[in-house]
C-alpha cells in the first residue's frame, strides 16, 4: 500500500490510498485493515486524519467499523453501492426536475423488466401470485402498500439482474414509490388492481410491448405525486 502523502487533505489521501489497496486486492473482502494505531504509524499522521479516512471508507461501503476492532473490508455489492449514494440522491430529490428524472429511471427499469417477463412463464406465474396478494389486501392501506411494492419488485426480478434489483429497491426506499392516498381507499385500490391486471393480462398473452405500455401508463399517473 502506498503511504506517501501529497498536498491535498491528509484524510482524503489516506482514504484514497487504502481504497486503492483494497481494489488492488491487497486486502480481500473479510480481511482486516491495519489498526488505527498502525495506520497512524504507516502514514505518519495523527489519529483524527486516520479516523476520518476510515469513516469515509465506511460511508462508501468499503469497510465495516466497530469500536475496538480493526476495520474489516466489505464485499462490494450492488446494495452497498446504492447505500453509498443514498444521502446524495436524497438531497437531489427535493428538486422537482431531479425527482421526475429519477422516477423516469424507475419506469425505464420496470418497462424493460416487463419485456423480459413476457418471455418467462415462471415470472408471469409469480406476478399472478403478487396480483392476488394485492386483491387480498384491498381496503387495508398498509397491507395494500406492501402488496403493491411486492408486485413491482416481483416484476423487476424478472430481469434477472442483481444491479437492476438493487437500483430499483433503492429507488423505492428513496421515496420514488408514490402510492395514491385519499379518503376513498377502496376505490383507489380497485383502480390500481385493474391497472395491475392489465399488465399481467398482457404478460399472460406474451405481449411484452403491451405489458410495457400498460406499466408505463400505470407509473406515469403517479410520477408527479408527492412521495
């Protein structure tokens, strides 16, 4: 691991050097980095600079920190990548244009997944079950919200892409779900179920483009709603 430092902030240089060593395979996932004291000696810096560098690495998903234990290198995952950018994305979502753009990404992911699902009988069967769960939850706001989310997660799973799954899950967690709310809960649920039925009906007929268009129409009705 390179330990010579330049002119930028010490903590940033230390973080960059350690990150480079991790990416080069010097510290495989599951192994421990040198302790804080050892890192202080290696880089010839004080504890605050090392501590800040380690916190930066933790926020980026490269290490796991625990008091009294040397930092542990974490296996990179799509979910970890989403966690690392979550705060930055959250700050952008207060801007209406950015929020709409992120929501459009959700539409792109799900419509692409619909095209894949139309070619996969197992995916269609899973969506049939998810649709039935939506029907069973009708009238119960919390249960229906969960069933509605599960329907869309089931759809994105048809793509068979771990990165797409993680990104879609993150979009939902970041607040880009936008369920319709109001005093006439049963009517809202009836309308959403009908839209889901149209999507599943097209998939059952192996008509991917029709399913994608039905899904796009369904999601666009909620794009500009409050999260």
